[in-house]
C-alpha cells in the first residue's frame, strides 16, 4: 500500500465550498488519504456539512475548536494527522486528480522532504489562468514573495517526519500571511530536497471575501506581517527581510497614488520606525525589482 497522506482543511464559515474541495480528494488517483477538516469556530453549518460528508466518505473526519484563526486550525490538523505526508488545502480550493500520487512517488524516489507543483488561479466565473512555475529558495521567499514568487500552500506536499524533526508549526499569534511565514520556516530548516514537479497540481480560487479582498486589508496585512517577522529573523535573513519591506513601500506609494486614501496612508504606522528608516534608504536599490515585477505582471503576456 502507498504511504498515507493527511489532508488538512482549516474551515471558518466556508461550508458552501467544502464539498467541492472534498470532491477533488475523492477524485485522487492515490486512494490512501485522510481528510481532517478543522472547524475553526464557524458560525455557519460547517460542522453539519462535514458530518454529512463523513457519513458517505469514511476518510473524512471533523475536528472542532473555538475560533483561533487559520494558523491555529492548521496546527490542530498537524496534531491530528496520522499520515506519512501532509497536504494543506483551503476549503475553497482544489487539487488536480493525480497530484498526491505523483508527488508521493517523486518524494519516495528522491527521498525529498518537500515537493511543490505548478498552479493556476480560478475566478468566480470558472475561468482559469495559465499554469505558473516558480522555483523557490529561502532568499526568494524572503525577498520576492508576493512579487511574482508566491506559491499557494496547496501546491505543496510535506514529509511528516521533516515537520516533526524540526518542530515546524504555524504560530497562532501570526494572524496575517501565515502561509508566507510557514514557507520561510520550512525552507530555513534546510529540507533534503525541495522538488518542483511539472504537474499543475493546485487550483487557487480567487475569493474576494477573503483576507486579501481589498487593497487596504491587503496592505494592512502585509505591513503587520512584516513587522511581526522582524522579531523572528536575524543576520542576513533580517536584512533580506528589510529589503522586502523597501519593495513593499514602493507598492504602498503606488497604491496611495492610485486610490488617494488616507486609510492606506496610515498603514505605514504598523511598521517599527527604525526598520522603516533602513527600508527607505534601500528603496533606490529595490525599485529595479519592482520595475521588473510590473513588467512581468502587466506587460508580458
């Protein structure tokens, strides 16, 4: 029998999307999986929907907890996981039918700790973008994440022993961009292999009601997370992070020009003053990366 994959779905008031996410698991060519849906204190009928799904699909089980955010929900899922591999999946996203089977085979062959695939986005009308490949490194995650080097968490498959060996977890006090932080700590733990599979394995749904649904929420979340990570990083990693803040300041300035909003202007107060000064001094260097990002994003088809 193939190794078991533990699929962890954090869910807060997304009952309507869950059946589609679970259906993408039932369509997997690898059958040895378990699905742990962590109901994070939902106020909708999430628990009822999962219970009904579990009656028909024995590989699905419900775990309930008071609302603590998606980081706390994913940590709870890790505690409950029994598989040799871990797959995270948000309630409104799906994965390709052959994803688990292909990634497990590749990781078993190369004894890899991490494997991630190409991905595409899907909007509310069902239209998908072309698949994207991003080759990651710790430096790229620190300096370029959110600027052309972002990869959705459900593109990844992780070896459970790797997570346990390095005591990797999601910090419940990190309420913004917890996926970004998770990738930083995973790659900083120096996995044996971080394979990039050519499969388009993850379909990311662009949910306008999510945390990144408005430019002000997006900017607040980015600055709050950047301030949070300043206390977590040291040495060259911290300097790389301040460089990323300098890039974010360009984005912030452009948003202020575009929206002329006093609310977005105030978001800079979320950053500590000393690091902000250094980031401002680095802005003449970081403008080149911002220029390249905009060229690739808006001009190159």
